[in-house]
C-alpha cells in the first residue's frame, strides 16, 4: 500500500487508519463470535 489515502496535518496516516480499522474488525469478530469471511459479509449491514 503505497498510495496516500488519508492525511492529517499534511502527514500520511493511511497505514494508521488501516491498523485501527483492523483492530475494530478484530473486536467485532470476537464479540460476535464470527470469522473474517463472515465479518466481511455482515460489515456493510452493521
């Protein structure tokens, strides 16, 4: 991932945003008791 997608105060924070999104997905998977594939299906509807 080399494209700058998210910036804050002129700095690229894309990787930080991706890491935070993954952390949220991990928490939701744990709380819902589902795997990654099932989470991908459910995520747009949450």
